[in-house]
C-alpha cells in the first residue's frame, strides 16, 4: 500500500513509498506534472523494485516554501531523495521530460548514486544545425520578458479552469487522449483544482519553464553531462512527441551508442500514461538484462 511522507530538503518535499521488493527506484515527473503521472505504472513496477515517486518544488503537493523551482534546485532535491531511499545503495532513476534532464544531471554529478537510468522522452536540446522548436523559442522569449510570462500563464489558468487545462495538456502530450485512464484524469483534475487554490499557483511553473529553456538553449553544457553519465541507460521516445522532437533523442543516441534506444510507435510525450503496459514491459525487460548483477540478483521476476 502507498505510504505518503514528507521529506525535508531545505523545505518540505512530498513523496510516496509505493512499496515493493528489490532495488530502489525513484520516479521523477516533468514540467507541470506530479507524481500522479506515474500512478498507472507504479503497481507493476513494484513487482521487481521498491518504488518511490516525488513532487518537485512547487509541483503537485510540494510547496515552494521560499525555494525557486529551478533545474539546479530540483537536481538537489532528486539527489537528496535518492540518497534517502537508497540507504547507501545506488537507485534506478526514471525521469520523464524535464525530469529526464534532471535525472541526467544527477547521474552525471553523482555517478555512484545511480545504478541505472531510464529516460522517458527527456527534455534535450536539438541536434547541431537542427531547428530549435518554435514552442521553445516562443517560451524563451516569453519567460525572459518581465511580466509577460506570469500574465499569460495566469490569464490562461483563470480562463480555462482545472478540467479544461488538464484536458488541454493531455491532448498536447498524447496521440490519443482516450488512452489515459479516467481515474488518472480525475486525479489530475482534483490536484489542479487544489493547486489553483494555493498562493501564487503558477510561480513554480514559470520558474521551472524559464530554467529549463535556458538549459536547453545551451547545448554544450547538456552534452557534457550526457557524456559523463556512467550508469547503464535506457532512452525511450514517442515517435509522435510534439514537445520534444524525436531528432533530439536520436542525437543523444548517436552521442551515446552504448545506451539502449527505443522509439515507441504511435506514442506521444508521456508513454507511462498513454501506454502504461508497454512502458512497464520495456522497462522491466531492459532492467532485467542491464542492471548490475549485485542489484539484479535481489529482484523478484
């Protein structure tokens, strides 16, 4: 049974211990997401791992509590939580979108703390000479213009309401929104309503968006971290992802031919929500053959 807890990382961080036996696994959501994004896969993942998820600073039920929701600050959060749940053992780190970039940075900076890395449509820069996505270019300009970013986000939030905002995001992130389970959709709407009632509900999104765009703009810095990753890595990407171009993942796969690269057909930006069964099967099969022997031997399969 899930066990909710609050960890102290220079302020409260909400996390859930989903249980399970085997190596520790930490699930890291993306921009605008929360631990709810993993609810359709945690049960199956606990068959082989002791699974945890968390809400990054200012997302889900985690308050900002005076902290800025930047990439470096959230790297510190994930690093701290991974150390907490690992108890001295390296963890399997699974990150989607912005959480994928954060996971790469943790694995780069603390190689001994990450046993294996699973990147799910991670936020990555475009390939050299490639076209910078119009959405990111517009976001960069908007977030860097004083007063404009907050006004746009808050106005849209008030106009659309929780239910329509959630549906807008799900349509953007999937090929077929009907694949999202009704229970997960309702959980997202309930959480969005709660978030909108909080003080400055959009501030963390704005801070994280600005920080993420700045990181993606500086490709060389991200590439250095990618090259430093020592952990065995599974890189998966939906072929119909409209937020992170498939070519970005292909560029990373070319840079790291030792990584396992899988393209998911007819899939968008959130495979663990749109195709949970296929997601779990791919992760379990890969971890069953790629984990260090000392960790794999403790798993139940």
